[in-house]
């Protein structure tokens, strides 16, 4: 937040994505904290040197971290950036925290224990809102990454729902808004990486939602050889039907 509220210089990674001082500082703090608390568990972070698959494929359990998700939102200073920390066991995300530093809101979940939101008013179990209007569909999408596939998806939904509303948001916050019932569906028809989704995946799943491969309907898995996710949909399990194909 000191970097966010002050001035900062931008760098760019090899994929042309932006990087700030806050990304690296956050990584350093999280890595030091997790290593002190859990010295036996390895850490894979977006900002750390990539560990070869030949090594990490043998990791039964590890931390998967995005120290600053939504750097573009950070740069715009719109408050929609997050810190994502997930615990991965045998390819499955089993615990996760998603924190919004600018809003001081924390979402967290542990497999089998439910999902929770903590803010200034206290801690509440998710979902906060249950879907009731079957004629209206609220879809949340990326504020900074648009795709033709997403536009086509929205057009198709208008054949099934009387009202379709597209709400933009940044970072893994999109999963959390689905988890709490503020929006109905988050289709991601563009590239993401495993550290972008793992923590929020647990939060969505423990609130009764699903995070599934757009084409196969199978739940997303982690620690693949290629760390890029396939296209996916996050929403109520009942939403998956041929009308999305």
C-alpha cells in the first residue's frame, strides 16, 4: 500500500505484462512468512524463478502464490487488485486466501470448512446472496482483458435470459463476487495462469460454486507441466448446460 499510495516506476516482463516494485516486495514478504511457518513446504510464486516441472511434479503439497494479482488495476488505482495464496495438494487447491489490500477485505476457505468474507463489519460465511431471479443473468468479466469469445458468449446468453448484464472487475475478485452471490457467472475465455485462480477456486468451490474447464466440464487441476489454465467457467453447478456450448 505504501507503493500504491506513492509513486512507482513500471517495468515490463518478457510477455509485456506490467511489473511494479509492489509485486516483488509482496513476493518477498509472503515467501519469508510462509518459509518461516512451513519450512518443509515448497513455494511457487509468479515472481519467483520458475521451478522445472521435473522437480515440482514430485511436490505432493506446496504453496502457489500470486503476490499481486491485477497489476493493471493497481496501476489504475481502482482498488481491484488482490494477493492470492493457495495450498495445493496432489493437483487440487485445498485452501486459499484472497486479500484486497486497498479495501481491507479478506476472503478465505479451507476444503470441507466453507468459505468466508472478513471485512470491517466482521466475518461472514459465504454465499451472502442466493440466486433467485431466473430471468436475469449477471456475468462478470475482466476489466482489462477482453476477447471476441467473451463477446460471443454474452450474445448466446441473451437467447436464454431476458436480461443479461456484464459487470467488469479486476483480478481474482471476480471469483469472490461469484462466491458471495453478487454475480452469477464468471466465464474466462482468455488465458490465465494457475496462480491467478487457485486461491479463489477454493473460495468459490467451498461456497457451493464450481470452477470447470469450459470444454470438458472437469474441475481445474494444478501443477500441470504447462502452468497456463484452459478456458473455464465459475458459477453455480446448475449453470453448466449445453446452452454454454
